[in-house]
C-alpha cells in the first residue's frame, strides 16, 4: 500500500486530471456548438443587461440577451461566456443561434468550432500521456496490475 501512494504517482495523476479538465470543459461546449451549427436558426438579439459575477479575486461579466424566435416569441437568455472587461454593452445587437426544437438552447454566435475541437484534442492527448505515464510508474513500482 505504501508504494501506491509514493510521490512517483503524483505527476501522472496531475497530468490525468489536467487532461480530464480539458475534456470536461470542452466536450459539452463542442457538442452544443456542433449541434447548433447544423440545426440552429440565426437571428438578431439585443443585450439588455450585463450581469456581474464576482469572487474574492475576480470579476466577470455575462450578457443577458433578448431575442424573438421565428414563431414570434420573445425569449431571454444568459450567455455562458463571461469576460473581463465586458465584451458587450447594454444595447449592443448580437447574432444569436438557437435550436428551433429546444428554444432554450441558445448561444451568441461568436463560437469557434475549431477552438473547441482543439481543446478536446489537447485534452485527449494530455489524458493519454498521463495514462501512459501512470502505467509506466505502476509497472516500475512492481505492483500487480489492478
């Protein structure tokens, strides 16, 4: 048991966690963006509010956008893209894209599929490297495989 928790395992576990972090962050965003790029409807929206989110050492702003669907319904959504300084100001017109079958699935159309795909690829590479390193350390420690 003592060998399993030696310091040799810290680096591979840290690498795995970083890789998983990239994947957990980027995969849902990539999936949503890809889906919206295929079936989404573009329309104009208007920034009606900039919400401030703060913690002890960081403040970020997210736009609240109002738009009208093709069926004439007025909708409001809070973007998931926070920025500091604020990327938008109240009154700005933005192009949004929404899913006509799920009108709660909305994004400001400034996403970049290539950037999100790159995050997924980097996360996968880091995860594989961490796994290979972990297995290498495990083999070196002469522990039987679990």
